[in-house]
C-alpha cells in the first residue's frame, strides 16, 4: 500500500493547534453569555460571576491538557 | 468564607475579586499540572511504569479544579 | 532589513525565522550596545521627557502636553491603581504610571517605521521588570503580614476542610510564587515576539511577490500580503496597548494582594 499523504514535522504543535479550537470557542461562549446575562439582570452579578468562573476553569483545563498531551503520549 | 453572592462588596473592591479569580485560575491549573505531573513523572522514572506521568497530570488538573471550586465557586 | 539581504540570492520564498532577533552591536567595539539596548534607553528618555514636560509646572487648567498626560494619568489611576489598591492608590501611582508608559513605548517601537523592533521581544527586558515586581511583592507581603502570616494567608485560605490543605497548599504556593512572575514576564514577551514575527512574515510576503520575484500568478499573493500587513499592524498596535495595560494591571494586583491579605 503506497502512502497517499503524509504529515511531517512538528505533530505536537499541530495537535495543540487543533486542541485549542474547542476551549477557545467554549471560553468565548461562557463569557459572552455571562456578559449578556449580567446585562439582562445586573443584580444577579454575584451568582453569574461564580458560574462563569466555574465554567471557565473546566474549559481551560482541557486547553492545558492539550498543551501537555504530546509529552504525555510520548514521541 | 461567606458565599460570594451574599457578601457586601465596596465599589473599589468589586473588580478585584473577579480579576483575582480570572488571573489565578489558569495559574492554579498550570501549577497543579506541573506539581503533580512532575511528581508523577519522577515517580514513573523511579519505578519504570510509564503510566504515572499522565495519572499525575490528570490528578493535578482535578485538584486544581476542586481548589477553584472551593475558593471561587461557592 | 537584514533579512531581505539574506533572502536576495535565493530563489524560493523562505519565511523569516529567529534571525529577525539577532541584533549585531552598533558600535564595533562595544559588544553589549545593540539595537534593543539603544531602543530601551531611547524609550526611557522619551517617557521621562514626556512626563517632565507635562508635570514639571502643572497649571490648574491643563494645556498642551499636560492635558494629554493627564488623560493617561487618570486612565492608570482609575483602571489600574484604584481597583486593586483602593485607598493607597496615590502612593503607588508613580510606579504604575512609569511601568505602563515605559512598556507601551517599548511595544510601540515595533511599529515605528525605521525602528521596527519591539524591545520586549528580547526576554531579558520583561524578565527584569517582572522580577522587580516579584521582589517588591514578596517584600511588601512579609512586611505587612509578617513572614509566617504571609505564607499562611497565601497557602491556607480559610474555609476549606482540613484534609484538603495538604493537597492544595503546594498548588497555592507554586501558583503564587513561581507561576505568577513567570507568566507575568512571558505573557508580554510572547505577545511581542509573535507579533513581530507575524508583521515580518506578511511584509516579506508582500515584498517578495511584488518586488523580488514579480510573476503574474504571484502578484495577487503579494497584494494580499500588503493588505494583511496593514491589518495586522493595526491589530498589533491594539495588542501593544493591551499588553502594556495588562502588565501594569497585574503589577498593581500583585502589590495590592500583598498589602491587603486576600480574605
């Protein structure tokens, strides 16, 4: 079987680039919706802030795991 | 620590809590990963079992998330 | 400029790499006096001259330079100092104003036409600033909360169940004392480094396909390169301002956290 296409070079950086798409969109949605919620109901600011930060930390965790995945899964 | 939503906040301190939280969250995640991931890596070099490194990393992430939850999410 | 002379003999487009940041000494004998050093000194002179001409003889009704400088002062005071330092803000305005203007002028050197080298893209410059803020932060924390109290307040925030402290105290310690200054410096460095490479890349695309090797197929690519250079320069100027603001804001946050313990 002959090779049709091949990716050479730094696979880790390509992997991280792809892995950063999801958390980037996720963080954008979290804070975008959070700001909208604050605009609609300013007196709920404390509650919204708590939930925003919780959502942010969970999403950011995925981005940082993507950063170390090349080292975790070996060469 | 009283829940963040009930505490009376002076106007000058209002931005502080959020800014503190927002900047320390990635910092906690990174340091949890480095600390427990590094410990896992050292352990795997010592025992030879390669699996300890990712276990340590995930443990560090989980602990950091728990720390953020207890500190900022209540 | 030196990259283009490197590129001229070749036949294929090679994107700029790390050689963008190799700066030879300006005066042949003096090894340490390179372009970034000259630009850093120039930035210092600019900031000092600006603030001196604005604030040396302040009038009640500001005119000219004082007017502009007062806008900058109010921005730093209301957005950077007061949210984090509260009542002590006026004491620290000198430091924060200097940091903000200095870092902003450093960054602006990256888009000024003949100069075109952001000083912060050499890691030494942000590291020195971040390190001095770090030393100040630890010193103030120990002075205001006592040596034991500072680390206790930092590593053991109240309100968590006891067994968790064993696992979480090292994370807090590492995060506050090692990750924080590191990210403080690297954030500024990485942004300026990447921005410089982006600008150089698109300018080189434009120049190569429009002047060096003008071909009918390559000319539109060159035009795209020129358009992208203009767009990225605008974006880069915004990022430069933002990074200067962030650097000063984080400095104020670290100092504020040391002065009043986090509750």
